[in-house]
C-alpha cells in the first residue's frame, strides 16, 4: 500500500513537472513573440520618424524656394536676364565668353584663306606647294 501511494505521488510529481514545463515553455513562446512584435513595431516607428524628417526637410526647402521665387529680387533678376531691363542708374556691361575670339581684319583674312586652301583637292595643294607661293615655307 505504501508502495502504491509512493508510486502514485511519483507519477503525480512527474505529471506536475511535465505540465509545469509546458506552461513555462508556452510562457516563453508568448514572451518571445511579444518581444519580436515590439521589435518590429519599433522598426516601423523609426522608419516613419526618418521619413517624417525627410519630408519636413523637403517641405522647408520647398518653402524657401517658393519664398525666393516670389521675392522681388528674383523677379528683378529674371527681368534683367530675359527681358534686358535695367534699373535706374545701372549700366549694362556685356562680358563675352572666353571661347569667343575676336580677330583683326588681317587675322580674319588669313583664317579665310586657310579655310579656302583646306577645301582644295590634294593635287592642287601639291601644285601650289611646288610651283607657286608656299605659305608653309619658312
């Protein structure tokens, strides 16, 4: 009888340990799922905060651009650039591009004659080279 009670208590203890193990395992599972969900929510929140900062920066830039494009300085600048208008007391100074080369009449005539010579066919160039004035001789 004593053996039967002992076996009964031992079996009950095993059963309680197994049930307790499953309860603890279930609680750990729920805790892990909850922690992972919180992590994902924090990730979404940080992404939204980053996006909000980007949008706020973009909005402030657009507001600055709008204020600049509606300012009197910009309107005056565009009027001067596109319409050629000037304010009272201003003088217009035109600065040529660096690529623009102004040639004298002699240089212009020389460049034109070189262009004409460049358009000649090869036999004519050789004929002129040997039998008439050669601009390439030193």
